C-alpha cells in the first residue's frame, strides 16, 4: 500500500471516516469476527475487488463508531490460507485427512441421503446438531431439527442458558444490570473488556465509574476489569457458589436485607436463613480462598449500598455448582432490594422496544411435544423443564457420549456448524474416539477446524463478509447485511445451507420454498418492511413501536413472577408468585430447594489427597484481546500479540519451581498433560494457575506449528475431568473447568522459543 | 510554530484491548512485528493488593525531538504547521541513529531496514479526520488535539521530559500511579522487540 495519498478528495455520500483511495469501494455492513451475532458497524474497504480494510461505522448504535482489535483482522481472516473453499468428501480413514473435492450440490445430496436413510432406520432423533455459544444461525438449524423431528440441539453448556435457568427459576426472569443508574457494579465471572470490547457495556461501566460509582470484580485473575475495579475479589476458580452463600450468610446475619421486599415478595426466607447459618465467612474462606474479612466487607457493601447491580458472566457456568451459584446470586439481588429497581438488575419487560422485533423462525411448536422431550438423548436440562426455551436441548458432551456408550441410544449423525467438539468441550480423548465411531460426521465452517479430518463431509460456508444475509436488529436499529466480496469458492452462507438441505430433504414447505429472500421477508414482516426496501437504507433504519418508545417501568413483580415455564407443563416458574428463595418446583422434581455448594471434581478442599501431587488449581478463560474461543490463532496480526499458549502463574509459585517468564513447562493434571509457556503473572492467586482456552491451531505466516489436541498439546480441555457424575452440575448440564495440576519446567525446550 | 498536535491517554479508561494498535497497523499496513503504537502495562503491589495499569504509546512528536537532532540527512523534521515529526523517506539513509536517540522506542525498523514511525495519520489529518487509533478506542481513553486543547481537558497533565513530549495523561487517582507511570515510561524502550512491556515496580 502506498503511503502517499491524494490530498484533495471528493466527498462521497457514504464516506464517513474511511481512508480510501479514489477507486475504492466502501461497503457499510457489520463486523463478523466474534459472531455471527449482533455485529458492530463497519465500513469495509474494497480495492480492485479485494477486501483490504475495515473502519468503524459511526452510525452504528451498537458500536458507536468504535472497533476492537479483532475487527481489523477481518481481511486476514477472509483470505487466510486455512480457509475452506470447496466442499470435501472424505476418501481416507477417519482422521487421516484425505478428501476429494465435490460440489455444493453434491455435498447437500450426500448429507440429505444419509439423513433420510437414518431417519427411516433409526428415527429422526439419530441426528444431533451441535451448537456452540448461541449464534444467529442456530435458529435455522433449530427449525431444521424441529421439522426433521429431532430434539437433539446440542448446546455446549457453557453460555447463557444455564444462567437463564437459574435466574428464571428464582426470579421469574433474567434481569440485566442497570449499569447507567448504579452506584455499585459487581462484575462476576465475566470479562466486559474482552467480551465484545466495542459493543459491550464496558463504556457504560467506565462512565459510571467517572461519575463516582464503585466497581467490584469477582474472578481468579486480575484481568483488565479487575484492574480498574475498586475491589478485586480473587476467588478460587469454581467456588462462586460457596462465595455467594457466604455473602448471603452475612447479609442475613447482619440484617442487611430489604425487609419490606423480603416480606412481600419472597418465599422461603426462614428456610434460607437456616440453610446459610453454618455457611460463615470463615467457611467461605476455606472453600473460596477469599479472606473472611473481605467476604464480610463485600457483603456489607451489597447490603448497604443503594443501587447495586450484578453483571454476571459465563465463568459461573463452567462449574459443578453452576446452577447453585446463579440461584444464590439471584437471591442476593432480590433480598438486598435490587431487583427491578433503578440501578439494580432490571427485567426486560419494563424497557426496550416494547416487544417489537423480527418474527422468530425456530418453530417452537415442533419442539413443545411430549414425544420430543422423551426422545432427548441427553437432556441439557431435566425433562420436566423442557423445552427450556424455544427448543428442547441436549447436552453437547452427552451427545458425544451416546455414540460411545449407545445409551440411551447412539446418535448416528453429528453435524458441527461453527463448533469444534475437541476444543470447546471437556474430554477431547473421548470426543476423538466418538468421532471415529459415529456413523456420519459433518463439519460446517469457514476455516479448517480442529477435527475436520474426522468428517465424512466438510461444507465450507461464507464469512459474514461474503453474504447478503441476514439482517440485524438491535435496540430498535434495523440494518441489512451487505456482501463485501463474492465468495472465494463454491459455497454459500450458513443460512442458505440449512435452507438448501431442507429442500433436498423434502421440507421446502417449511423452508420458504427454498428462497432465502422469502425467509428474510417472513422475519421482517412484523417490522413492516421487506429486505429489498431495507437495502435502500444502507446505514439502517430506526424502528420504534407505535406511539414511540415508552419510559422504563420498575418493580414489575406481579407480572414477571407469574411468568409460565417454557416447559411442557407451562406451570408458573414461581408457584407462590414470589421470588423462590426456596424452590418448591426444584424440590418437586427431586432437586435441592435451596442453593448448595458442590465441590469441583478436583479441588484443594474437595480432594485434599491429590494436592501433594497436584498442588495448584487450574482453570481457564475463553476470551482474550486477540481470539474468539478456539478460533483466530491462524491470523498473524492477532497471533503476534499473543503468540504462545501460556499458563499464568504467580511469581512466588514460579520461583518455587525455578521458572522464568517464557520457559516451556509441562502442566499435568490427573487427566492429561500439556506443554505451554510460563507467564509470570502478579495478578493471579498463588494457589491457582490460569490458561486461555482454545489452543490448537498453527499460524503459517509466523511459522508457528499446530499443537496436538490431547497430551503434549495446549488444549486445556485435555486436563479436565469428563466424568459425568463428578464433573457435571446436579441440575443442569454444566461441566466443570477446574482441576488440580502440577507445573514443571521442561529443560530441553529452554531454547525453543 | 502555529500549533502542536499531541495525544492524551486517560489511564483509568485504558483497558489493554490493543484496538489502537490494530487500527494503526491496518491504517498504515504495517508488516508483522512493527508497531507504531504499543500498549504498555505496569504492575504495583503484591497479591492480593496488586493492581496494574495500562497506557498506549506512540511517537510523542516531541518539542525538541532527539531523533531530528541526530538525523544526519535531515530526513526527520518537525513539521512547522502542526509540530508532527515527519519522515522524508527519500532522504532517509536507514542509518538507524535516530532509533538509538529516541528514549521512547517510538522509532523502529522493518525487515528491509526502513524507518518506521507514527506520522500522526497525516493523510487523515489532511482530510480533517482524527488519527485511526483515536477513532477506534472503544473506551475513549485515547484522545488527540493541539497541546492547548489537551491542556484544557479536566485532569490532564502534560508528561514531563527533557525532549518535551506532546503527551498528556489523565492519571488515575491513587497516589502511586503517577510515579509508577513515569517509571514505566522511562523503560518504554526496553525490550528491543516492540511487544507490550511489563514493568513490575
């Protein structure tokens, strides 16, 4: 690129802040790097037919003209040498990586033929489709599953759904933090800095801080949000439930709760008070490693500050006491008088677009049937609570196990769209066994994946820069996606894949006759516009409900507490019409009525005998300044920021092991071992080490190799227990990402950096 | 000199995200390893009373730039109209003396030995646009303006230095912060590779 640019330029109507050359084409659209989901607005720059750069789109109310570091790497991602460009059919053995090129239509036909055959022989439930964290293409394959007749939407049990379950069964809804009006913002098991930097509530939190609000960050490491927090609570990984219960103990013992709210709107306070009686701050200190004095201090802040909000993340969902932690936090919100009040945690009911939005396409009616619930291979939530939202859900890992155990029946086809089962779930050794054994395995992705060599058919799909679909709607803002460049090979978007497959299966009637435009228009119908009309507004449209947006309302208790369960029973989530401090619903189905503390499968307090050999607690996070879960390590501009897999270790723990920053080390747990670099990190608990999840991929441009998926590699999942009895939450399917490890220096690798 | 452009970093809002680095690299199409702008983190205290801060650093476009002083071929100069330290690539002999002279590590050399430094997004400025690092900053921690404008921002302090760096910070409120910031800045030239620097006080 020349550094010399023309000095005078004609102002084009859409030219906002784009460094472009005279012949450049500027395409306003959405970033697709951490989605596909609601994206930040970008201006994509195209030069001589090539996508060359990205600049922020000022008009986007989502990102407000800002972008994170990952957004800028889009052209490197689109043109990566690791892109999948042509559909592939396996010709070698599973895992060997021998494929032959086929056409898109051939791929669709192969898959459809197999699904038809299996549906006839084994029933439609023999198909499972794996979902990673919720993405916008899920609705399309959810619809496909429902029409096909399979309940097995395999959620990975790491994101949002477990939180929704715990919150709704305690509070009737899942209230979000009202950061803008809060005086104390509690960031718990979440990283607002790396989780969508330019579209998250990060700015709101910093603005609140500037006006004097205090911030508490609860997490094992001093991540950037903990660095700017007023109080950091360095909790031992996986012990959030114990911490929350100890907070409740203090709040009740010192009578810091909102007596009026408790009397009027909660059920089971006496049982709760009795339950937390023995769960003292000293007990909390033993379980969580947080000093009892700080537990008391923070609980008092919760109980005495007016307007406290809790911003919780999916760190809570990676634990055996996941649902208990979430319920306990919901209880804190309620009894401290911060539920649905300004500056606390507020229900969606009282605010937003007044229910205005696109038409959902999942077709819930296909899932809300007893036979679908009965057929679930591994219910992600107990059957009594299914469908738990729009669809029924099976546990991602449970689907894998069914292939190996045949119980209750073996899943015959696994489709993995935009998810990597060995990297995003526990037990990669078991996963690889299952992928060798399963009858049919289909991978759908834009990029080579960790386990694509096991696939029978690999289907490339378009990046979000190569597709005109779908549109995006958030906060009353509606905008059409526009393709920046044409696809680089024989492929279409994820959305079109499901429509094409449905048509080939004979499901055209339920799939808009095979027309993606008709599909878009169907969804846009409630908003009173068609896609072609929307395209006439390249910067999007503001859509507001008739009569304009209404001011927020608070204390919508009577309404929200009467919300029915999404399950078949349709019974109220809260039978007493009050906050379920004591849940008679959970009790009725054989679960604990009060939140419990459940130890991780391996821990300092739960398995003390292991500590001599494995003295350090290990856990991981999945966001960073450069990567999205198990992706993007192959992008050189991102990889140069975080080039090596590391284990963050406290300086004292490093000294005891003779480690210097950058030394290669072996990290060994009872379940496997890894080889990574030591990162001396002053902001981690001395009894804990932390890794970043998702390491497997190499980076050609930087000469960095791919790492093995299991022992000797850097995939943190290899270290965790996948024992369903020990490593899974007793109510919902959430798997622990905590274990015990030893870290030792690898001498011969000292010069390998 | 009619005016002097400078940068301001609100340290309490800098969250280590490196968006400024990425935007800079994209705008100037920098090769791997080159960073005209870097993110520097420094630590204070010991667990559990440990904390870190971050700031972002590019060329400071100093009032008395050492790089300009030592340049034997007059390839580096201070632009009269806005105080930006600019490079005349045709005049540069790649002698690298400037790299040693700059105390901030702001001058780097690419694989072909060519001098690399921040030009304050001159082509964007010419079009009335802000530097790309400033535009992208998700938290508005990084701002730019004339030194007169920056001095008026509430809480802003110009960073002291022999060379007169056109750099302002809004230090966080804790007493140790400014001292720690100065110490980190003084070591900004370590390491030779322009990666994030960690200063443990």
